[in-house]
């Protein structure tokens, strides 16, 4: 079976798996979809807070790709509270946002 990665539309809050790496457009709004990675599990469409977390992570440059040993993408915050805590930590310490978001 070919390797499949998730592509997401943050506007429509949908995710689709594709095996060919290329640019995809959302079937709903026709905006370009973002690559989320092969280990991405989409939250329910109605869970706006969870999709906001996904948006922050993807825009910070983090994704949900499997590691080289198949151990997953590592830690990712799941709630807005965890995101806010890590962004505050990044601001106070000067830590890059992506590193702060990926730190448990």
C-alpha cells in the first residue's frame, strides 16, 4: 500500500488522505489544502477549538509525520490552554514557537 498523508482545509475543517505528494484543493471552498502528515487524526468537524489548535501547529511549521522509527510525530498540544501556555513560555524565554509547541 502506498504511503498516504493527510491534507487539511482549515476553513472547512476537513481532512483527506492522499498518496501522491502534490498540491490539493479543498472540494468545498477550493482553497489550497495544507499537508498535515501521515499520523494526523482529524478532530470532529464541529470541534472548533481542536481545529484552532491544529491551525496554530501547522502555521508554526509543525506537522504530524511519523518519525523514522515509526514512533509518531512526538508531543503536540491538544487544547487551546496548552497552546497558550507554550506560546507564553516561548515569549518569556525567547524559545522558538515551534520548539515550545513541541515540548511537553
